[in-house]
């Protein structure tokens, strides 16, 4: 009987086992079916790419496969004697597209099959892009476990047929390195953990009131606002993080929150403060403020390649604008009240970001206050209201986040 | 002292004497010549420093010398420390415009003997200076030690002297030239891990071992088994590990061997504990008749000391169980006699296997006079025990639960730091019987998710108490100097991937109360 037909019959026989029962995969794939057989993964499991259009020039898959093997063993010696049957010799990965640039809405789908018939027996991954294949390897690693009695890596409930794709293209985690500096190793640990649960956007809230830890070559005194001499990220550090994440299919969204949440900027450049006694938000009347924003975004554009940049715009308390004489004068001269000025600031910052090739994400207050004036491609980042009560977002895209107060 | 070391010592003293005469004597405890606290933890025994800043070459090369310099353990340790010193800044580093002052680290190890035993020589000297300066004869950096383990301690200190400069983008050594001569006050500086109340994956144990080496702790007391779970494989009694919490919360024999070998590379002993006769409920899951296969364990755990437990023995079950009561009656034993009988029998078995038995203090409190004279008594119940133990001629390890039980979250770092193993012991001969001490990370309320932030930074406070000289650490002002240095060390631990908790919270392992710098929280 032709192997394909045999395979088909095997699957039909098992067909009734669906994901209704206890499946230890997280997150749950789109469709899962499995059987009842136990297989083992060879000590010398290998990765092949027969039939693949993608050649893995950047070793994305090769390195991921090695990481996966290490994860499966988790420091134990898998040195039991390989059984003569039911032994998976490796994984064959077919990637249909040669594209290996990570980007928003890249195809992350994959099919993973672990058959019980085949000579040699191997798992098969098919994905449109290398990033789908990475997810497939994660899922495969969750099917495997170290067996203490046999000292082999076991894989239960075969054969498996998994077809998976994410429901949403943006599945993010925000880290805040301004309130507390996080060493690079910690950030990389977070990225690794994100891949285990298939999260794919690291939203790096780098700077805020309390500290400015990142190097900005265009304005080198900005990082004088770091907590201390050593609680800093150089530009090469940032590049390192982006590369580390990219290799794992994780996008890095940089945030530079303006005009509020920016008190730390003035440590290096006090002219950015409305006054020495009133230090937030950034001085809207000063052209220098926007020059600095331009410098920051220009430096970012060389490092952060995700198509979006986050410009913040939340929790803007404008009293320092009305209380500082030169700003009050500027408002009068320009026939603006503080709400106009807030809107002016956000929109001007948006334009700067767009000029550097970015699309913009803003926190929801910007939408709540002047949603119809925002750039039409703006993504609104909800954080405050649990239900989208505040009117329709119209044509704006939206990301849902937890409320900050939780 | 090997002749080469003596020569260097003389040369170093001659070299430094050209500078301000005040610096000929060891600097005031933990201050550099310029008056800054010395950010080395634990504080070395003797040191002098200067005012120069030296640039260190990221391609720092190892120059191994002496009979032991070529040991694989030295080369591996050098690689680990090179990674710690340079890798976080590998991408940012810019070539030094004026060249590097330190391009080579010479490591001289006098002895090729790699035996790791309690009391092995852990002393070392470090000399760092720029070449060709008016005050120096030799340029570069040199570590000298009698054993490879002293060299490993020296490498740790060296790594703490190297700091990344965010302006010049180079790794530097400040306050050079440095001359450091160091050795520990106590030979036994332990941390206890409890893998019975919660299983800790091998990776977590490895990370704990790494963090121990950063503060020069040198004994991992592995409390493997207790009432709640039996996670270790005992090949001759393969049903015992059915007492594990689950099929995956287990250690194979290879895991145990691997941990011992991983620790040895860092000069850390692993002292295993099989707590008998109490704390052994989990054994009943596998075998009704209980006796450990200690001879098998002897091959896995080469450390000279083996912990036999013997604490908190509630003998009620012995009286209530008919066949045990019958056994007691036949021998005219009370349950107290039986407890003694059990402990002493276990001791005999251990001694036959060439182990020195360590027992918790109840054994001493109940029948101290009958304990084998080789016994090391492990104090834990409270203060004032070691004085009684050493007065009887037995050796002692201090773990007074009031100060050195890490699961007691309400013991702030100051109390950990000021606990003194020799308190109440004035006789110098008796003082020698105190091997050292141990901080205990009991696992009832600590698991993988929070074990490291419970251990650190308080274990570091105890680590300095056990390593550094009494006079020097007593001379420091706790809330200014020591705190500043401990803050610095905590930030260093964080930077090395160890989740050390904020220093100044009253309760251990609490999160920071608000935003702030590592150096002040």
C-alpha cells in the first residue's frame, strides 16, 4: 500500500481523538488531533529541510533547533538506549517562502505532524515563513518530555496533526526599564519566555519620569538622566536586544512617551523642562523639544526596525504649561488653550515619527481627546477603559491592554 | 609561602613605598586610599590601592604559570570570568585610543593537586598595575595561589575590580595599583538548599552554585530528602523515588553527579544530607523497611562530611506501632534510647564509609557524650550552642535560626551580617573547632519562582561574616560603609542574572516599594 494511503488510513483510524480531551500545549493550537501511541525522540535527532524553499542562511532554524533540543533535555542526560521502533530520528522543516525579515503581520502559521508510520520516522513541519516554523518547533518541544525511567525523550499520544495560526498578529508584552533598570540578561530572559508562549511583540517602555537609561547619540546628555552610571543601555545594547528578539520571531516596539512621563529628559537638557521648579510635561513652546524628539527618532530608526513606534501621549498634566510665563505667552500668541497645545504636541511628534518611516501607536487619551485629528494610520493603545465605551474607534486600529491600575 | 610569591611580595612593597608612605600599611578597613568604600565583596584580608585608572583589553589573555596553572579548571574559570567581565558590553566596547594597560592576566598556581577537601588552601594574592610607571615594576595583572581553588577565588575578586566605563566604552580597573592578599577566616562557609519541600530544577541549583561562587561561599549543603518528597534516584532501592512529588520532579544519579562536578569546578563542596530518623515520611512511599544505601551515595558525594540529620524526632509513632514497641521492649529501650541507637548506628555506617558525620544539634543536646568524637554538631535552634559543643571537644557549624535561616523573612541584612560564629568562645583552641557556618534556605515557602530573591542579598551578608577578618568587618560603619558596599554587590548580582532582592526592605524577598536605582533600594 502506498505510504501516503497508509498514513491517511492511520489518521482516519484515530480521527475521533480531538482536542476535547486534556492536551498539554500552551497556547492551544488552532486545530489538534492526536492518537494514543508513545514515541521516542532519538539522542541524535537531526533537522533537515528537504523540500524547503528557504535555505536558513541566517541559521535561524538551526539555532532554534539546538535550543529546542537543550530545552527538551533540561540538563538531564538523555542517554538511554534508543529503542528499535517508535523512534523519531528528527524533524523535517519545509518553509515555503524565502522571506526572512521579521515584520508586522508576517505569516506565523504552521502545520506540525508527528506520524507513527514512516521510514525513517520523523516529524514534519510545514510553514509559510521561517517564523511559522519557529512556532512549530516550540509546539514540538512541548510535546516532548524527559522520561526518568528510560532516560529517553518521550512523546506521547502520537500521531499528532496540528494546524496552527494566531488569532491576532499583535501579541505583546510591555517591559518598563525606566522605573527599574533591567539588565540585558533579564530582558533576554523575558524574550525567551515570550517565545515559549508565542508572544511576538516586546513593547520596550524605555524612558519615563524617573530615569532615562538609553544612549541617544544625537543628544548624548540625555542619558545623564539614568539612575546611575551603570544603569544604562548603549546603542549596541539596543541593537543586540533587537537582533536577539528577531532571531526568535519577536518584534521590538520602542516607546518614547511624550509629552508627559518625560521628566528624566531634563537632567541632561534642562531647557526641555518648562522651568526648574515645574518639570513636566516637555516644553511645548520650545522648538528644541521637537529637535530632540527628531534626534531620538532618527537614532531609533537605525536600531528599531519594527514598522511601529510608540509615542505615548498618556497622562498629560498641563498645569506646568499654564503656570510657566514663557509658555503661557506662547499659548496666547498661538491662540491655544492647553488642550490645543496637547493635541498640537502629539500631532507634531506623530509627523516626526512618520518622516522617519514609522507608523505611530499612541495611548488612548490621545484618541479620547482628539481622535479624529490623529494620523489616520494611528494605532490606539487602550489601557484605561476595560470596555471600549468611549465611542467607536472608527477606522483606527486598536490594541487592547490591561489597565495600568491592575 | 612559595619563593616566587615572597619575591613578588617584597617587590610590591618596595614599589608601593615610593608612593605616599601612609599607604605602606594596609588601608583602613574597606576604604581605598582616596577614601571611597572598597567595592569588593566579601572584603579581602589585606589590600592596598592607588589612584590610577587602567584600561583592560577585551581580548584579555590568560597566562598560566606554575605546576597548577595549566589545569583545565583554571582555564574554564578564566573563560567564565572573562565572559562576566566583558560580554555584557561586548557590542558597546570601543578600542582604547591610548592602548590597554592590562592585556594579560598571569595566573600562577603552585600546586597541581586538584583535590577538593574541607580546609583546602583558598588563599591568593592579586597584583594589578600599569607597566612602566614610576611606582611599579611589573605591568598587567597577576593572581598567585597555592591551589587552583585559591586561583578561582582570586579570579572572582579580579572580576569585581573590572568595571565598564560608559563614557570611554572600555572596561577599567580603578584605584590601581592594587595589591591584595586574601584568605578566608572560616573553611566551612555554607548555604543549604531544600529540594524536598519544593523540587528545584537542576538549572536552578546550578544558578545557586554560580551565585555562591560570586560571594565565595564554598559548601552547598543539599538537603535532598524530607517528609514531603523523595526526589533522588537510589539505584539499589529504585522504589524510593516514588516518594517524589511527581514523575518529573526528580534527580537521576547523573544529575547528582553533574551537580557535584559543576560545583567542584567552582571550588564548592556538596554536602549531602539524608535526615534520619525523623523527616523521613516520604521514604514509606517506596519501602516499608527503611535503610539508605549509603555506600552508593559515597561514590557520588566525595565531600568528607555527610549530614545525617537527626533533628526534630517525634518518637510517638514508635510507641504506637506494635512491632516497633515490641522491638523496644525486647531490648529494654525507651524511645529516647532508640533515637540515640538510631543516630549512632547511622553514624557508624557513615564512618565506615570514610565520612565524617554531621548531625543537627538535638543529637548533641540529648546525648552529646555518646556521639562519635568525629561528629560535627550543626547548631540551629538558637544562640550559645557552639560554645557548649566546642567545650566538649566536638566541632561545630553555626546556623542559629534566629539569624541565619533564610526562610525567616523578618531578619534584615544587618542581623545576618552581625551574627558571629565565635560569639561566647574565647579559648583559641576551642575557636578552631568552629568550622564555620551556614545559611539555610528551607523550602516550605520558597520554590523556583522566588528562591534566589529569598537567598540574596542576605546570604551575602553571612558570606562576608564567614570569609572576612573579624577586626576589619567590625570596624566598618554598618549603615554607611557596609550598606553602600552591599548595595553595590546586590547590583552586581542582578547584573549577573541573579534575582537578588532590594537590600533595604525590612522583609526579605519583597518587591521594591517604588521606582528607583538599584544602588539605593
